């Protein structure tokens, strides 16, 4: 890809759009925006720009497009697939200064926000209205970054992913047009679904400058269940059984034995050295929860659970879930000398036991150190590989490749929630076939000069 450098003249144009104090070429700022939370190597932009309005974003894109300068949107950099790394330099477009709530439409269960707001910060504000935005990637990701990646997380099994919780967006296109996609009406049937074209497009088709999100009432009653099982297959079959019983869990998570040991050693929560299933249920009435818990206990007992801890008490629930919520930090803390690669695949729920058995056998056969933790209720697993040496790196990459192919063979996807970014681009042909050509045609239509987040979603050999 041929791009032009950011010259002093271009910097003047950008200053003219955003002002002197909303642009930086300082090494510290470039470094801060050169890496996300993934294992991929950092790469600096030539300038970081901090717009404060949608019109500024549109003007920046028009100028960059005219000058053939790449633009990589930056939410808060918690991505795990290098999505916000400016691989070709150019402009890192930071949405950090666009973090306002524009309007709360409480009667419609909706909120309109700027893209840079953290979903946790948003939910803290919405709690005053008894409402919340359910998608929850563990980190305090920005709403724009979540929509761009179609992020999901622990509560997706009940409330859906980011794509299911957005109604309308404003998007700035590469040529400087600002368009609205979707509607504030919950039912929408007017023409092509452009809203969901931009959701999950990872900043490669446009920049999300505003979003109207769907909200749900904060549940009045919440219960938690943590159950240990003698084998992985019993734990995973329990996940399928709970889904099959129509119990509508709000979270249904699988944690393998190695991870359970690490969590209990570091977090003080007592988990035995066995595979565990973590569950959460939401209800308007406590009696509904208690009835549900009785059924869950029965299912766990039938599946041979070694022990089941269940509670409707808030403090006890938070204690039980604390380790799961902080598993990433605990894992990193427990391996100070290692880097981590967190892989992400998803399959239909009926194929989940086979996928997990495959990962277990593969890592055992090849003596690969790995932890499994997953949003099991959605058929989604993360295999976490600690590594330090080149040999470990090579083994881990091969394992990652084989697991992705297995997930695809089982009718799944190469990424359930982390997005394509750099690492999953090579699997899109296998997953989408000629559909990938349609994606490329859409990219060509909306961004003919390829300035928007180049190097992501499409691999180089696919480009001509
Ligand atoms: C501890 C931890 C746990 C995580 N758990 C989960 C999880 O459970 N589920 C999950 O889905 N993810 C998870 N993630 C990954 C991450 O939080 C998500 O990918 C999230 O969507 C990234 O948001 P961000 O604001 O950090 O975006 P960034 O990382 O800054 O950017 C992500 C992508 O979005 C693009 N982008 C950002 N803002 C915009 C915008 N306004 N318009 C257009 N494009 C934009 C960027 O260019 C990039 O391609 C986890 C990450 C960590 C560190």
C-alpha cells in the first residue's frame, strides 16, 4: 500500500481542524497509541489527533483521504487483535476526548453517546436511572471500540453482543461525509442494514462518531452458581444442559482446572483443582431465581458435580465471581516472566464439547502450557498461551492455527468477539469463501484509497 508521510503542511491542516492542543507528535504519545493489549509488536503513528466533534472527524478524514494518509481509529486500546495499532503510520485518531453522554432517553430505554465513553463509566451513570448497557468485555473498553469490534463478553448469552444493543449510529466516511445509519425505532425495515455493516468493521469502513444504544433495566434480583466437575466433558455438557433447560442464564462461563487453581491461589476464592462452571441468573422476583437455582442444582447433580455453591446474596455473589471477573489480571500477575497470546474462537453450542475436548487433547499431546476460559453459553472459548521462548512461540502459533481450523470445521468462526485485526485475516477466505470478495468490494466502494485502518481484516496476498 502506498501512502504519503505526514508533512509539516499536513500537520498545519490538522491543527486548523482540531486546534493546537488537540494534536501531538510527542514520542510518549506516539508510544501510548502504538500498541493495544495484544501480543503484536507496537508500531507508531506519525501524529495522534484528538478530535472533539463529529465534524472534526469528518474533516480529518477528508484531508487524510485527499493526501493519501492512513488513519487508524483508537478507542482506549484494550483490543486483543492489534486493531488499533497504526501499522502504516499516519494518523492515530484518538476518540478519548469524545466521551460524553449526549442524551438519555430513559422512557425509550436508550442512550445516545459519543464513541469514546467507557462502557463501565456509562453504566455508572445509567445506574441512576435503573438502566444499563449489557455488553461487557472485561476491560473498560470504549463504546466506539466495542461497536467497531462487535465486542461481546460475559452477559452475551442473555443480552446479546454489541450488535444486538445498538439502534443508530453516526459515521464519518473516508471522503468526509457524515451519515446516519439505523434509527431510534426498535423495529427497522427501511432499506439495507447499513448499521450492522459498520458494526464489526474495525474502523476499516468509517469512524463511529455517535451511537444510540439499547438499554435494559438493572435486574432486581441476581443469583450466582459456581460448580466443580470431575472432568472437562462433564463441565461442558452441563453448559449445554443448562442452555437446553431454558433457564436463561445471564452468564455461563467455563474455567478449566489449571485456571481454577491459578484463580484460587491468587484471589483467595476457594476453587478446587477441577474444571468449573460459573453461572449468573437475573430475575424480577426472588422466587423465580430460587426456582431456577433448584433446577440448576438438579442439572449439576445429574452431570456429576463435585460441589455446587449457589447464592442470591449480593456480597457472596460478588465474592464468588470476583476471581472470574479479574482472571486476566490474575493470569498476567501469576506469570511475570511471560507474554500472553489470548486466542478466541466460537462454535455452535452443540459442538462446544467436541471443540473443548480437541483443545484439551492437542495441548496435552504437544506439552503446551495453556489455560482455557470461555463464554461457554455462547460456544465461545479463549485459549490463553503463556510464552517466552521462540520455541514456545512457534508451538503456540501452530496450536492456534489448528484450533481455528477445528472451530471452522465444526461450523464455527475464527473469532467470536475479539475481531479479525491482524491475526485472523488469513482465515476469512476459509470462513467466508466468495463472501470475502463482497467484503472487499464494499471496502473499495467506501474507502477506495484504503486509508481507513490499513492492514486489518484483509491480508496482503488477498489485495489484488
Ligand atoms: C482484560 C481484557 C478482557 C477482555 N475481554 C473481552 C471480552 O470478554 N469480550 C470482548 O469482546 N472483548 C474483550 N476484550 C477485548 C477488548 O476489550 C474489545 O476488543 C474492545 O471492543 C476494544 O475496545 P477499545 O475501546 O479498547 O478499542 P481499541 O482497542 O482502541 O480499538 C479496537 C478496534 O476498534 C476500532 N475503533 C475504535 N474506536 C472506533 C470508532 N469510534 N470508530 C471506528 N472504529 C473504531 C479500532 O481502530 C480497532 O480496530 C478484552 C480485553 C482485555 C484487555
